[in-house]
């Protein structure tokens, strides 16, 4: 009888926990639905989110338009990868099921190709989602150069000491782990509503729509020891953003403005979402809103090994580690990706890229001095945009 009672109590506890998870998830999902609608966040959702302004300076840099345009791109044919295996043109690849808004190609500091759909333009503000992680990586490198962060092998608790009381594992988590997404944290980037994943969906919804990011970070658990394995998760970049703010003593938007937007002579002020006006913690993981041309300037900085018109912005070593070709860590390093070679060994002219949901892409190819940017409403995966850009860069016509 006693055993039955204990079993029943256990069942009651599990039911209560399940109900609590469902309730918490429902609140987060409802908040997200009210903010972004049934389809989730879009490139113009920033208008409904609380955000900080990333100010620019008085001077603006403008990419000149090349006299000779790469009009051949429109009719260039690609052999797409399985399961589609269809010979398609570049424009078809951009059009079909992808809702591309704009494509910008820059070589040797000049615009050689640009195409827009609908009323989109190169100077229209749009959210780039996880491309923000790559911008946060850049800001981290600058903070290291400035001496605010002593080393990327520093423990996160050196900058967030309150985590020392939560779990001894926090002392093993380093900034390098955050940059390479080897945190070991029990967190998933999940957007699927099902009973099994309710707790994880709640955590993701809370990250995007919660009002107190620091509180959420303090409540995190570990699934394994930091450094043991790579797993993509937005929480690592969120923590990295907090580390940068704590180390510099400056708001994310202010430091980004001072160290990137003004020196790179951005044409437009930008925005970064924050958790709330009260706590003012930046969504360093996916909340930056900017224009295509200004995003291309981040690419130009990386092409020039961290130098902008003669001024050193970030160390050359930081750029090297961000863009160096390697298939280790699932091709993810310092919040940048490189493509896996479909053949044997390293491809002859590999590029690297930043990627956000719905295929917001900043692609950089130092061998061809190329920058490519794509922004879109959705991406139905008819083609993988970074792979398409890599194919385009290797056609031998640049």
C-alpha cells in the first residue's frame, strides 16, 4: 500500500510538472504570437520589439557601382544538390520558394551585382537574426584588443561572478567555448511545439520574448562538461553579449556604435533588440537590424583583415581564426561558418559566412575579394544560399 501511495505521489508530481511546463510554454508562446504572429519573427519584426539604437557618425562610406556589371549572374545555371537535382538559374534559385528580398555582390570594393524584389532596397532596415552572432564575435575580438577581456580562455565567471554560486561547472565554461558553441549547456534552439519538447520550447521562447535575460541565464543547467561537444545554441551568444557588456561597462549598442558603426562609416543607424527597458540586456544572439550595404561593410572589414581604410579595428589574428578553413567543430568557429567540401580535401578558394534564420547571409571570400549578401522573408531550402554563393564565387568569372 505504501508503495502504491509513493508511486501515485510520483505520478502527481510528474503531472504537476508537465502542467507547469505547458502553462509556462503557453505564456511564452502567446507572448511570441502576439508580438510576431503565427509565422514567428520576420525581418521587419523589430518594429514590435523593444530595442536600442546603434548610432552612426557624421561621415558615410559608400560602395561605388562598378562600370562593368556582372549581368551574366542572372542566367548562370547551377546544378542543385539532392534531393532536387535540378538545373536552375541563379534568379530561379532566388525566386523559387525562398521569398528573397535582395542580393548584393561586391568585388574589389565595388558593387558588381544587385537585385531586389518587391519594394525592398539595399538601404532598407531588416533583422538579420543569427548573423548577429558573428557581429557579436567581432565585438568580442575588439574587447580583447582593448584589454577589457584579458583572454578568450578566461572563465565566464570572471565576468559574471554571480554564477559561481549556481553550479561548479560554470567555472569551466570559457569565452572560447561560447565562441565555438561548446558550452555544454542544456539548451536547444527548438521551434517545434510538441509535448516532449515543451520545456525546451519554453526556454527558446523565453530567450526571444522574456523580460529578464540575466535571470534566465542564472537558471541554466549543464548537459555535459563545457568543451566536450559542439552543439548550436543561441544561448551561448546571449551570454557572450552579457560578458562583453560586463567587461566593457558599456551597453552593447553603445560599444558597437563606438567601435564598429562609426569607424566603418555606416550609412544608417541600426537597432538591437533588448529584453526590456528595465533590464536593457541586448539580444546579441539574433537581434540586430541593419541595411544590406552596412552588413556588407562588416564583410569588407573581414576581407581587409580587420583594417578599415588604414585604421585597425580588430586584430588580424581574430579575423584569421574566424575565417580559417576547417572542418573541425562542424565547420563553426568564432560564430562564423565555412562550407564542408563535397570533394576530397580543402576546396581551392573557400569562403566563409554568417547565417541567420530564413537565410540571411553574409558571405566573404578572401581569395576572390568577394562579398555577397542575401536577405529574405523565408527560405524553403530549395537551395542552400551559402552553398550557392560558394558555387558562384568559384565559377571563374570573377
